[in-house]
RNA sequence: GGGCAUUUAGCUCAGUGGUAGAGCGCUUCGUUCACAUCGAAGAGGUCGCAGGUUCGAUACCUGCAAUGCCCACCA
C-alpha cells in the first residue's frame, strides 16, 4: 500500500542540503581536512540538460559525496560554458526559424542577443543540475565569460605570445562556407565520397611533350603554381626544371621535384595549388624556385573569383565550376584517356572533410591574420613544447587515464599534432586582443584553461587550496578537443598538472544502440524521467552497467527497475522503523545498550560480518573508480540479502515473546539499515537522506556528512 | 592506409588460469504479513571462429571474422 513518492520530497531534501552549507568545503566540520576537488565540465549554456549531462552529474556527484562522507574537504566547482561556435550554431537555427539571419544583424547586437539567450539557458541549467542532486558549491559557480576568467585567458595568450609560441599568419585554414568561419582540425568530420579523378594533360613545349596530372579538383587548376614529381621517379626525370602550360589559362608553371609526392598515386605528378590545399601550401613553402605568386580562385562563399580564371567559371560554386572545368578540358582534348575511360576515374573514393556541425564540405582557404599556437616548439628559454609537457605528464603517471586505453589514443594524437588555429570568425566568444580582426577565440582555447581559470577566479586562495584538482570526469568524445588541451595549457600556465585522474565515460545509446538525437526522436530526458521515477532511480540507471569508456545503454525500463529498488528501500526502512521499541528517541543509546546486553545470535554476528565484508569490497571498488560494480553490489545486498533474507528471518523474533532476542533483532536491523543508507548515499542521495531524517537520532545530523562505515 | 577496442544467457553487461555470474525479460507457483513498484522456485550459455601455451583456457599468445571508435595532406 505504501509507496515512495520521490517527486514530493526530492526538492525539499535538496533545500535541506543547500541550507546546511556543506556543499561549500569551507563550511564542512573540522574532521574534513584533505581537499578533494572536481571541476565540473561546464555544460554548454544553450539548451536543457540531456542524458549525457545526467551521466556526468551522477558520476561526479558519486565521487564527491563519497569523498565528503569519507572526511575530505570536497569541492565540486560548477560552471557554465558560453560554448562559442556550438552556441552560435544553435542560435542561428533559432534565427532561421524566425526568418532572420546572423549576417543581417550587426555584430554587437548579435552578441547581446546571444548573451541573453545564453544567460536564460544557464539559469534553466542550474535548476536542472539541482534537480539531479548535484552537490556542487554554488557559491563558487563560474561562467566562461566572467570578466576575471577572460582576464586569465588573456594572460595566457600574452604569455604564449611572449614565449614565442604564438604566430599569426596567412595560412590555409579549414573554412566552413555555411558558417563563414575557420575551424580547427578536430572540428572536422570525414566522410567517404565518390570523387572523380581527372587525368589532365599539361603541355610541356620545351620537350614537345606533355605531363599528366591526376586531380579531383580541376576547378582549382587556374590557381596552380607548379607541378611536382618525386625525384626518384624515372618517368619524369627529364621534366624537372621545365615549364608546363596551364590548360585553363595558358600560364607557364614550373615542374619541380619533391620527395613527399607519391609516385604510385595517379600519374605520380601532382599539381601544386597552395591557396586551396594544405599539403600543396607546404610544398610551395619549401620551394623558392617556384617563381610564381600564389593567388586564390575561390572566395569565402565557395564561389569562383580571382584573376586568370576562364570567364565561364567566374561566379560558379565549386561543384558547378568543377563540371564546367571538366567540360572545357574535355573540349580542348586535355583529358588523358590512357589512364581511365574518357580520362576520368569515376569510381575514385576519398575522404571529404566536412564541418562537424552542418556537414558542409570544408573549403581549404588562405586566410590572413589567423592566430596559431605552436604545439611542438619549445617556448623561449623553456625546455618543453606544449605537446611534450602533456606527453611527459601522462607517460610519467602524473596524470592517469581511466580506462587506460585512452592514453594510447592521446599519445597517437599528440605524436601527429599540428599547430592549433585559435581564431574564429564568429561573434559569440572572447574577443582576441589584437588590432587587426574582430575574431574571437576558439572556445576550446578558453575552456582548455578551465581548471586553473575557474579556481583562480572563484575565491581567494582557492587555487592554492584546490589545485591541482583530483579528477576530471568527462565524455570520451571530447578527449582531444578538451582534455588534451587542458593538460597542455594547464601545465604550461601553472607548471602543474590540472588534474591527476581523467575518468572518461561513453556516449549514451538507446536500447537499439543508436545515439540519442532529437531528429531520431529517441531522446530520453533525464528531467522527465526524474519527475516520473525519481532522480535516484535515474542516477542508478546511469551508473549500473556503465563501465568507463564504453557506451552505456539507457532505457525507460531500466530506470523503472531502479524506481522499484527505491521503493524497496523505502519499505524496508519503514519495516525496520515500525518494529523499533516504542517511543525510541535515541538510536545511539539503544545501540549501545544492545551491544552491552550481548544477546546477538551467531546468525546476527554472521549477518553483521557479511555486511562489513560487502562494505569493504564495495569501498575498494569506489577507490578504484568501479562505481558500476559498487552500485550493483549494494543493490544486490540490500534487496536479496537484507530485505529477502535478514528481514524475513527476523519476523518471528520481532513478534516473539523473548524481549532480549527481540531487542537483538531490532538492533541488527537498525544497524544494517543505517550502514547501507550511508553506503547507498552517493548513488541515491535523496531517498537515503530522506529516510535518515526519520530515524530517531538525537544528533540530527545530515546523512551527507555522516561517517563511512569502514 | 595506420591505430585502439569489443565479441559471455533473448536483451544490457560483470567476471576469473580450475568445467560460468547479475539485472531486465521469460515459465510455474504463491501473497489480507514493510513492499504486486512483492515473494518462492525454475528454464536458458559448446563464454565469435581456428590454432597454440598449460595437468587444465571463457580468461594468456597467434591468426581469422564481425562490429564500433580514433587518427591520416595519396592529390
């Protein structure tokens, strides 16, 4: 008849905790000495929280509550991220719905509008974090656009500049034509696409011959400055140093040799187009003998524009221009049929670089005034490059990854890392402090400084007290975007690692292993689930079976199962309370008296010992970040040992006439209940605290700062 | 092309050098007793495939297959 109703009590319990002040480590009782710090990955303030957020809230709150109960000065510092590009994209979609466009809105106004949007979202987010039980210290909450955070970001920028780790250049960047901004290498996704390979003949008058180049981008031919072949390629020995004629504008271009050219690909001859290809740009830079200036033929809207372009191509979009260029070459008999039918290999497949947000094909373009951070060069007077700092910290074990296999991915990325373009041509973000552009920083440049920037700007001495932090818990999908950058920038700016352990969780999947997304309609809202089944049930469903690094599968059925568990706890506790001695005021005195009476049966002692053993095992799991295992053990113990066996077998004793034996049974039940409530608290904080408050306890302590049963 | 991982009951996942575990689901029975958001009993697996190491392998090694992920300037 009696059922637990979390909806009614959870918000009340949260207020009780907040009122106590214990979320703030400075307010914890004296026994809390050593600090334990987790910086919350600031959620993007551009929409409601989803299950991915609920996972991090659950895992981090478990860590924090566990350590707090264990007697640590536990700090969980909450924050919100302005999330530059991400938020701007969300906002642009909103504008689109309203029939407006970012390009028609003055920059300052756009900034203000996005700011209002973000602050409104931030507020919603905060209340949702509370609803999920996050025991973070709201007195230290930070926003990535707080003035004192921006100040720190600028300081790091200056330091990089002074150390010679920053340069500003005209360089090929990844340009998203739709969003009108450059993107860093990690902001691209790749897709295999059919991309016809054209075999184009370039005349070489000096030799009365021609050289054939294989290209997927004939529309860029007017921008060619050279042709490159491999020096060991016998076929082209005589061509090196001679001039070829550009088939689309008749300009003379030099044939050079470079050993990066793959002689086995295509014809072994590569056209060099420095304005529209990163690799070509590099080769161009290495060859001063190329006596031709590089000029672009594609503009920032992805259309043909520039000198020396055939008139038919001007103004066409890249794909249209490609068709047209192919026609011109064909009509002029410039396609070499020797290598493929009609001179075109239609089945050639390559990886197209796409904008990770909108899927538009990335246009490699040359953009001036872009800031790049050097990843592999040593700073002035310094010993280690940013890359080396990070790699050394992980290799030496100063930073540990859970699971460990992510270290390999990390090293692999670091080994091949390129300089980092931190300029973005969008309105929403931290303005880069220079005079030449209106550009803003890549969000990851500022969030890469988050652990120290948040602590330095929160409260006086926080940095000294809480840095380096203990655990960085976040999604494995942002290992390279964020974690890697935090390690580099944290070490560089402070000389210390930003955190000692990196715990990475996977991506939430639905029961069919699909990613959850709005467009698929398979999204489960953690807030809705909380309303329906209680936050504790949601949290348990997100931790049991969720091993680090692998993708957890979440379904409403699973959540319902843990709602049943919460109800089980509720009723078991009710049973124990109902069977306590009448008018019991102080359980501690009762426990003391019971121990003195020494009426425990062998079976009682055995039960208490079994609990102690389970607690020990489970504690070990907690210390090893095996929360999935700890949670499962608790679940099993509470339901199938305590409720099914111990409570059941106590019934005759509680109803019997032997008062001493009855008292012993009461004592054992109460003891097990108390201890399991503490053990369960990190996982299911609301129901455990709720029950705790109904136990006749003279001390009237909060469960959240009770002592862990050792 | 290079790398990382996964493969155990219908589903989601643990696990260990000594002939397999949990939850959900399923079957049968029960229940005015704290709880039907319940209880009891039960069915169900040649631990991806093929070799090897071993007294013994699901576990360690090798190869293969399927699946997933990451990285990459073959134009």
